[in-house]
């Protein structure tokens, strides 16, 4: 199991720039970045296994399910969303946002996050097609 973890981190460092893509010093930001890098790795590994592995789809699903349970995906996304949503308030307190623009800035960020989520959903629908109902 340890070798699998080491291999995973090596691949994340090499292919997903874990350690060099961000220079954040905030703990929550770092955890969010590592979680997103792990999610990217899991998606790529799932696709590789789907294309090359001789095991059944059910065996691949169970293996992937076990790996995904190790990562608190919802906690990482929640932390990241809270961070983005707090940006207008931080900018206002620092005097970098005009008076009365806080609500508009929050609305813009919420709209951007909504379109980001929709983009992810559309991408996942293309990468992992759902079976058609009969």
C-alpha cells in the first residue's frame, strides 16, 4: 500500500505540478490544492485503467471507490468554495473594493463558481458517459 502512495505522489509531482504550481502559505489553500491534484490523478488513473486494464468494470469501480474514500473530496471543495466566497469581504476590509460594491462582487464570484461547477459537470459527462435508460 505504501508503494502505491509513493507512486501516486511521484505522478502528481511529475504530471500535475504538485509542489510547484502553487506558492500558497495558507493551510486550507494547500489542502485544497493537494485535494484537487489528487482528484485529477484519480480521474486520469481511472481513465487509464478503463482503457488498458483487463479487469471487469465492476472490479475497477470497487478499486476506484476504495481509493476515493481516502480523500475527503467534499471537505476539499467546501474549503475551496469558502475561500473564494470570502475574497470580496477581504478586499473590502483591505480597502481595495469600493464602498457599496461588496454585494456585486459576491454575485460575480457566485456566478463564476456556478459556471465552473457546470463546466466540471459537463466535462465529467463527456469523460464518463452515463448508461442510457431503456
